[in-house]
C-alpha cells in the first residue's frame, strides 16, 4: 500500500518504536495519524510539533470498550500498526506469579487480535494493511524472557492466520521480526541493539513494496535470522543458556 495520504493508527505511539513510526509516517506524506496511548498526556512530545495530521486517541489495547470506541472514532483508518507491547523479562518458573505472563498475553496477543477484529470492517473498505510488531523471540525461546517469548510466538501464529483470513478483502498483513532495539524495553537486553529507525524504515519500505509476509527488520536481525534458518537447534541451544538472574 502507499503511505502517502493513508490514514494510520499507531498503538503505543508515545515512545520507542511507536513514536518513530509516527515520525516516519509524517515524513512519507501520511494524511492522518491517530496516535494512541493508554494515557494521552504521555503524547505531549509527539504532539508538540502541532502537526494537524496528528490526532490523539486514548487506547488501552486490553480494554474492550476502548478498542470498540477507537474503531468507532477512527473509522477512516487504512493502516493499523499494532505496536504496543509489554515485557516482564522474567522466567516461567522464577517469576513470583503469573500476573506478568497474563499481561504479556493480554497486550502482545489479545491486543492485536482485538484491534484487528475491530478494524477489519473498516479496512475492508479500502483493502488497507495491518502491521504487527513481533520479535525474533517469536521464533526463539529466551528463558530470561520466557513468557514474553511465548506471547510473541502466539503473536506470530496469529499474524499468519490473520493474513489468510483477511486476504479475501485485500488487506495486507505484515509481521515484523526484530532483535533487541534501543528502547526502554530493549535496554534490558544485551548490546548491540538496533535503532528504532532501522526497524521502522525496513517495515515501511516493505509495506510500500507490497510485501504480505514477515519482515526481518534490521541488519542485526537478518544475521540472527540467517543463523537460525541455517541451524535452529544450535541457535536455540545458545539462547537456553541465558537464564533469569536469581536475586
């Protein structure tokens, strides 16, 4: 799809990769961007330019009422970017309880599912596109982020199913795989880290090219992905040595 004059909605637009998505969409001539966050006061820096194409939207992706309200208000969307994410960075056994694991699934799996279901009828009018921000941990399990890895694996499976279901209405569905990125969330993982701009640029280029598949975003991700494709058992075995830190 073409980004110029498109109408986008970006979840988790207040910081990190989401904020860079907003900036790059504006540079590419998007017609409007709904910048969504749980707390719209956190969008002050995003909105400070005064660009009239930016529309603040309160949205907690785990709240069904807010999801429905967003689909009602933003009924002209042609590009849905499911970027909001949550990571506890703990082990499946070492975590004190299941609360973080449940939240990871709510935000990283049920959030994109709910948003895509809500906006599918809107996107059906124009074909449009859905972008789901995933992770290389969709493919590789990391014990120090065990339940996050599981939520992203679920997200990848969901993305592939959505691609099949939405094909009949002409909706492009992209899943973005990236390694650790220079964001508040990614800072908890080891260096070197990708720049958010590299992830966003590769994603938007793929979107405009018409790719309807997973996007391996960033040179560092492509190197890890190539190693995984060549010998998945070896790469997974290496990741299994990265255990949660015992306090």
